[in-house]
C-alpha cells in the first residue's frame, strides 16, 4: 500500500504529482502485468459491489479496500509484494470466486462501519490501520526458521 493513497481517493493528483509516489506506481522497472492484474481485480470487485451494495457512497468508500483485501487474500499475504501481485495474473483472468469477493466485502464493510461508515472514515488512517491489523490476523507473517 502506497502511503497517502487513501487520502488521494477524491483527488489522485496528490499522489501523482509527488515524484516518489509516481515512481512507485509507474516506475520504468515495474512489470506491466501488475496493471493488468490490478485492473482485473478492480473490475471484478466493482461488479460485485454494484450487485451487492446498494448505497453508492458506501461502494465508493470501500471499493479500494475491497480491492486490497482481495489481492491479499489471493496472494495469501498481509502485504503482497509486486511479484506476488503479478503472479496472480492466471487467477484473475478467470472469474474470482464469489466467496472471496463476499468475504472481502463483509470484512471491509465491518471495519468501515466500525470506523464511522462514511467518507471521512474511508479516508481516515484508523480505517487503514484496522484493515492492516485484520489482514495481519488473517495472514500472519510466516516464520523463516530452518
């Protein structure tokens, strides 16, 4: 997760005008398949939310976070690396399983509501912090002992 992206939801130029953030997103060394994977996840999440969440504001507020949850779930990691996301290409070119989308939506919505359930909550650091904790509980870091 790129720092500051949650506050850029309504004005992405805040992130794109920052040279460091821009390079993180569009760096020359990035595997271009990361954009394919992220787009495919985002479209499927958007379709799922449009079908299952009636309130447009709520859909907009949680969409990015459901994308994040789905990517983490599919990668099996709290904070997948770029290579982990790229590796999901074969998974996301097919339809993402509905139970993965449903569970991600349920978990993110619960955190969203607990943080206030509005745009202020969605942009707040508390929401992002709670999401990271929940993902960490779901995908604890693996010990690297031999």
